[in-house]
C-alpha cells in the first residue's frame, strides 16, 4: 500500500540523507514516476523533504542524514502520522511500520504522533452496506506488480463470458471500494475489475512495462472513457431548487444547472448511459420532476408509469387470497 512506501521512503532518506527518485524506485521496486510522486506527497504533507536540482542533486531531508526521526518537528510528525495512520487500520505491515516509526521519534513527540495516528479512520462501507474488505486477489496482484512478474488470470467479463489469459500487471487502483487491474495484453493495455477475476496465478516470467507508463495518467484515461460512456444520454429537467443537491448525489459529475424556469424551478441538465437509466432514477420523483427532453426519456417514464399503474393500481391485480372461482 502507498502508506507502507511513504514510511519506507522516509526511513530510506533518514539512513542516506539524500536520494534520487531513481534510487528510491530501485530500493522499493516501483517506477521512478511513483517514487517521485511519493517524495512529493511527503513534502506536501509537511515533512521537510525538498528537491535539489542539478548535477549531484536529489531529494534531501532538511538537517542531513540521520539514524532517527529527531529532525522532525512536532507539527511535521503529526502531519506524517495523520497521513499514514488510516492505512494502518487495513494493513498489518503498515501498522508494524507505524509502531517502529513511533519508537524512532523523540520521546516528547510520541504521544502527539500516536494520537494523530488514531485521529482518523476510513470506513469505506456505505450506510446499510457491509464492509466488503479488500479482495485476497489484490495481494497476489500487488506482489506481481512490484516484482514485475506476469500473471495468469481466469476472468469473467460483464457479459458473463469466461476467458483465461496471461497479462503483464502494471498497477492497481481502488476506486470507491472496487479494485481495478491495469495490465498489458497481446491487444494492448486493458483494465480488469478484480472482483471478476476468479483465479490468478503469479508466474516466474518477467513482465514488460513501457518506460513512459505512469499509473496516474493511465487511470485518468480509463476514467475519461468510462465517464463518456456514463454520459451518453443527456436530459433536461425542471425541479425545485432544494432538490438539486439530491440530483447531484444521484448523478454525480453529470449534473449541470442551466438557469431557472418561469415558475422558479431550476433547469438541470443530467446524464446517464441510456434513456432507461435516467428514467429509472427519476421515476420515484413523481410530479416533483418534469422532463423537458429528450422524448426517449419521457417515453421511458411513461412506460414505467403505465407498468406501475397496471401492477399496483386498485383492482389492477387480483389478490392471491381471493382467487377467481
């Protein structure tokens, strides 16, 4: 996990005093781009880590090489433990690293650092939802990514088609408690949902990865494509202004206000993959929402309304306890 790397990076700098991103990458078996982002994250978090450009430069911890963390101020120590503390709740390795880090701090900082580590926790389960936890497959894939080893996957896609393939694992992303694997295949880069991987075996074959690959930029492209698909159909609706935040919660980034109607209601543009997806989200609103366009969404709403009336209206369905004689 990233918290493990941040702690390891900091301890490496404590031991060497000055490091380059390439040295961190080689030591922690990550890409140079990942090492550079981790160093920048430490700096942003308030740790006194600064880059020194030019020949013989690199990244240094202010105060020079040390064998402990006495170079951190109380504020900087709190910043570090606020950053890595939540991850320790879900990672035994991070928890062990955190304990070692506490012991390396000056005694006067330890109480505040421990309090900072316990100040925040992450509960990724939504209300009414069980905590799904991290799939066991993730650990196997993380190890393969770090060691640069190919993996054999048994995969079931969204259409329930099964396939077996060997891929080069390049990185993992946890988005809204759903894990994704970005990997190289014979057909180029592909993204796999980890919860659809029904079997994974790490091989001893070395994996190939493009020199210019960065996980962040690759994931940005994936998100961009997915959001395009999710916004294939746009509709214009009228709602009371107080309902706009609820629409934003339902439709996410695909909601834009577009002025007000003559009656004071807010004109809202919203999107989903299909007209039916929009209609299903709006059907429960009844008369509180009016769809102006397109006709396809209005037709779907009318169809849903007819189905509901036929199924639930009084007399529309015979009760089981009074069968027809």
